[in-house]
C-alpha cells in the first residue's frame, strides 16, 4: 500500500462531512454503514486477538487474511459515513459523541495512526506469532485512542 | 490490484462458512457487518450513479474515490460474514435466501464477476463520464446478478 493510498484513507476526508449534504435517511444509512465496517473490523480483530492470546493456534494464512481485511477497510475514504447530525445527541442507535465533529484534526490524526497500525499488522500477521502479538498492541491502542474520547459508554 | 488479490477477495472464501463456527451472537454480528458493507457499497454507488444519470456534475476525483472504496470492499475476504444459519429462514433481519448456501460455486462466480466489475470501474471512474457510464452497466449488472436470485423481496 503506497503512502498516498494510506493518506487518502481512514477518516481523513472527514472535513467534507461538515457540510450538511445528507437528508435523514442518509444519516441512518451512514450510521448503519459505519457500524457495519466497525463490526467487520471487530470480527477480523477477533481472529487476530484469539491467536495473540493463545485461544486459537497461530495460522499465518488466516492471520494475514484478517489483517488484510482490516487494512483494506482502513484504507477506504469514510468521509460520507460521518455527516453532521449523526452524533448520539442528534441521531438514534449511535454512540458517536458530538466531540468528533468539534475535533476534526485530532480525529484525523488518530485515524492516520490506525491506518498505520493496520499496515504494520498486515506485515506482522504473516511473519510469526510474536510479531502478531506486538502489532496487536499498536492496533488495539489505535482503536482505543479514538473509542475512549469519542464514543459514549454502552 | 493483482489478479491473486482479486481472486482472494469477494465471497471466494464462502466454502469456509459451511462449517458452523459461530454462536448466535456471531450470526447477528455477521449479518450486521455484511449489511454495513452493502450499505457502504450503496452509498458509493450512489455517487457514481448520480454522475452517470447527470444528477450530479462529473467529478473525476470524487468518482475515483467512490470507485476505490467499492473495489476495496470487494477485495476483502468476506467468508466470515456468511456463516451457516444466517439466511432469512434461520435468522432475523436478513433477506439472504438459503439458496446461497446451496450454490457456493455460483455465488462465488458471481462474486468474482463483481470484483472484476469493481476493478473496471476503478479505472473508468477517473477517465471520463462516458467511461463511468459504461462501467456502471457492468457494475450494476454484477450487483443484480446476485441480488435477484439470492435476496428475498423487501
């Protein structure tokens, strides 16, 4: 994955979402889409996490496939998924805090970190278990770095 | 995108899903994830479709970004998203017909066609409007080729 591809991905296009380009139906659609992508992240992280914790035998091919999925999703331009009005104060069925839209620069920086951690995992996953475990710290940390400040408790 | 990457993507790993590796919670998670990916496809297709129909000015950069998103999702291994028991007879909130699990070879072939159509769109989208419009036929056709036989009516 080239650096330009990395830099074009994630939430970097988030500033676009500051313009109210969506009707309410599109808000629901955006929330459903981004939650589905998060769910897909979670399922693939589950594969890697189970190996990292020794709950599942290390399998280089399965780990690589899971890491490639995460990196592919991280590389997409998700700007359409974060329209104004899709925070938890304005919309149902979301835990996205309004602070996201107040802190574009910080969210974008954290998104870049996640894209970089996903790329590191894509290399590490197929190398060996120790590499996967090390990369898991970075990837898990990158997820939490956004979820902690910008997602409401369940 | 290399051919091996293309061939590793889509639903090709579907045969894996024939083993009942998921508890019920995982069924719901898989359905939510795949519907989110479909929603993200739809949002990006919406951008391309609006340009194709002249409802929105042709914008090579926006078209390329949308097409790249579609191709990235199409390139993922979605085998985890189609576990046995996640059809509309067995699970709530899905229109996936049981026939999907009876016809792996056909579903996989149609998935490959969709991956190829997405790759063609990725090239066409940034070329010019006429190319985008032509590629839209292939991509729309590839979507419908699976939705018509394998998705229950709303």
